[in-house]
C-alpha cells in the first residue's frame, strides 16, 4: 500500500510526485513539489529557510529569493486567496510552517482517489455499482479493459418466478449487454493491434534515425499582409518554446529558422542546412475572425509524413494553437515524457487573446532586432495578461538587449531584472526566464549566481544547447577557459547554430587559438557583431589591414558599443591616435552616463586604450572591468594587446586581484 498526505481537498502522493485536488491533478513544477513535501513532512513545525533550501537545492547555491518565489507559486496553486484557507505561514526571519495538519493515510493509488472524489461529486441517481466502478477506473493512468464473460463458467440468469414477458425482457437485456461487451472487446483488440503495428514502425524509425532533432519552420502566410505576417515566425517560436521542456528531443532555436520565412522549401535541403532529421512545416490564412492553420510533421530521413492536421478556429482561440500543435508533435514522434515534463507543458498558458497577439508581435520584432518596439509590445501584453509568465520573460530579454547594445544602461537592466522576477514568481522553473536571468547575472557582476541557475536547468534539460552556451559564457568571465570551451563545444554539437550569429566562442580567442576562433565564426557573415570579432582575431594575427577593414565595415553597419571600440582600433592601425582616443573617451562617457555595466566591453575598451598608448585610461578601464565581474585571469595575464601596460605597478596589483577572484570561483564550483 502507498503512503499519502491529505489536507483539505488535497492529496499529496510522494511516490508519484503528484498533487490532487478533489480528483483533479494540480500541475506543479519539480522544485515547487519538493518545497511542498518538505513543509508537509515538517509536521507543523517551523522549517528554517536554510533547511528548506538545503533539501530542495541540495547541490546548488541559490539565493533566498528563489525560495520565496516557490512559496508564492505554491500559495497560488493551493488557491489560498480564493478559498480563504491559509496553508503556508511565513514566520519572519525564521522560515515557513505548514499550518493545516495533514493526515497520513495509505491507499491504492491516485486512481482510487480520483474515483472516490468523482463519486462524491456525482448525483445519487448516477452512482455506479462497485463492480462497474472498478471496471472503469483509471489506476495509475492505465485503462483496465472489460473482459468477455466465459460462457462455460457463467450460469445463465434464472427465469424462475418470472412471467414469460419478464423473462423475455430479461433475456433481451442480457443479450444487449453481451453484444455490447463483444463490440467493446473487438474495439479494444483492434486498437491494440493498431498500437502494436504503429509501435513497431515507430521503433524502426527510431532505430534508424537516432536522436530526434527537430526544426519548426516559420508558418507560411497564404494571404500575405502587414497585419498578419507576424504570425508566421512567432507561432513557430511559441511551439519551439513549448517543446523546449521536453528532454527527449533536440529542437532548433527560432533564430536559426528565421531565414525561411514565407518561402517554399526543399525539406531535404533545409534539414541538411539545419542538421535535423525532422521538420514541422505549416501555413495559415486569416479570413476576418476565422483562422485556418495547416501543419505537417515530416521524417526527412524516411521521406515520410508522420502526421498532418488542419485547425479551423476563431482568431480569439489563437492562444490554444501552440499547445495543440506541440502535443501532436509529441504524439507523432512517440516521445516519452517524465511526470515533471508533462506538468511543465500545461504551464505558461496564455489566457487573453489580444495579450497573446501582442506577445507574438513582440517576438517577431525582437527577431528583427527592433528591441524598442519589442519592449512596447511585451509591455502591452503583460498589461492585459499579467499572469502570462512567458511574456514577462521576453520583456526582460528585450530590456537586456536595449541595455547592452543600445546604451540603455542601468534603467533597462533594472527593468529586465524585475521582468524576470515576475516571470519566475509565476513559474519558478520556466526555462527561458531562468536562462535569460542567468545571462543578466553574468553581465552585471553576479556570475556566481548565474552558474547554479544554469546547472540546475541542465539537470532536467541536459540537451538544452542554449543553457550549455550560457554556462560557457559565465565560465569565460571567471577565466575557466577550458571549461568554457567544453560547454560551448557541447552546445554546438547539440545545435551547430546555437548563438552562431549573435555571440562568439570567445574562449578560443582568449586562450590564444586565433585561427580556431576565426573558423568558429559563420563564414560570409556581414553582421556588425561578427565583423567586429573577425577584425579582433585578425588584429591578434597581425593582419592589420584586413582587421581595420572589418572594424570599419562593422561600424558603418551599426555604430553601437562594440563597433565603436573596433573603430578606435581601426584608427590605431591607421596611425590616427587622436581620433581613436576621442572615440573611446566618448564611448566611456556614454557608458557612465547611462550605467552600462558590460564588464567584458570595458575590458575591450581597456585593450583599445592600451593599443593607442593611453596607459592611465587602460588601467582605469581594466580595474572597472575586473571589479565589474570580468576576472578572466589567464587572458589578462597573457593578452598581447595589454603589452603597453604590463610593466606598470598598477597592472601587477590588478592581475593579482583577478587571480584571487578566479581561484575563489574555481574552488567554489570545481
């Protein structure tokens, strides 16, 4: 017999890690369930915050804020505000206490609890007999099929004492029941046969195809117009986000399918380009309030359509599309979900159609680097639907982009952090918000907070390429270059295009592997960010003329923070020291005024000052970079671009400061 805890209308199942309310499952995230279980098992005593965090996050360092987010989330799931019943009490400066005494009971499993709860709610005239209830119950989510009576062991009902009419009526009723049972068994047998055939075929596909890799292409608008074009990319992104919770499949990020917007495609060519074996393609058309979406899932290697479907719905039902298509993908690929993954899939559901439309528009604008307009769309979305955590997460990342690339500075950093906190208060385990928040921690001198968040994400999502990449990003700030390379290479092995156009594998550069770094950049890329880094690698390789050309082209395309540094380095190649120093001074002043705290960018300004011969300015920015969280000791120790300041006493002190921070980080996390 299994052990349960019951309190109020709830039953908590520690073995199955599920919570039920009057027969209905209550979806909880992993950490929320563990927090609730620790509190319930506390037996009414105050459970200290340190004890709670030690049990819920046994192998990670987390802040107290994470615990308060879990408790806030649990209170909503337990319906404290609606019911007026308080289950979790906050004991100031000490911890939390579960104030409703739970009953520890033994039972058969969740199915019995569901059955009993349904009976309690059903009208009396509709009650089943015990035999009927047992035959129709769902025990541990498995349907118990009906059995055909054995004629040799069953005695016929007696007609004794009945009139001929009554006997005839009884025999007819019995015949109907037998025929119904025969029909039911035939249906079950046919379904079982179909399942076996399908399973064998799916197994053959699985064995031949290996791990499933999936690209979800932008949906094609069959009636292109400015008012509905945004749906193509943003609907694909919404489905990608939903499937990101499933660990048994590798899904390509939306940024890498953007180039296929509104195109007729060759599936094999696209699959080869994206290095996937499965594609989801689709189209849509809107006519007034009606929306028709067609989609198909293609096994490219087997040259077979796994399923195709057409959704006809009212436009106001748009928020349901991502969930319906995601579930069809899971069914079509026969993916196995853990209980935690199944619960996560029901989280983050949008509720307001207009808010969801604003969210989709924001996603579309962000993908086009229109960060200011994206912020406005996400703000409108959360204003209408403040409980949609995914919109809060994307608002945070749009603010972060504004802060880093457009000199948005301290105000945008603050807005981003608040948005991430709102997202995580609504759903503490939302993957996107946690990864985005970790990136912000790394950029704002909190790399020690970033690492535990990312490691925890990877415990439950080991194939999530972006999480591996961001962990490598954090490691490089701390000077763990070999570990950074390992994480980023793993990310690229899972997804060859992860951050390919928006970031670079800088640990190659910082460890002196200049040619390898150049090879890691996307060939033929004419984006300003990539051109800047190509120029920097060529500068290290003494290819000054080509480096200057790259810097000039990047600045011409987008005169932002990094490309301004590149332009100053181009002036140094041309021998125009004055213009280079003027540009750097203006860039530094703008960063100060707006509170931009990108410590890696500060290091690059220090490099440019050193190359241009302004040693005091180089040492000043080097100090700010280290104090701001970029303590990449091996790079700072060996960097040829800092040769001009290497003999300065202040440099030795700064190098020692970076070494201590680097060694503290290494002893803490490795």
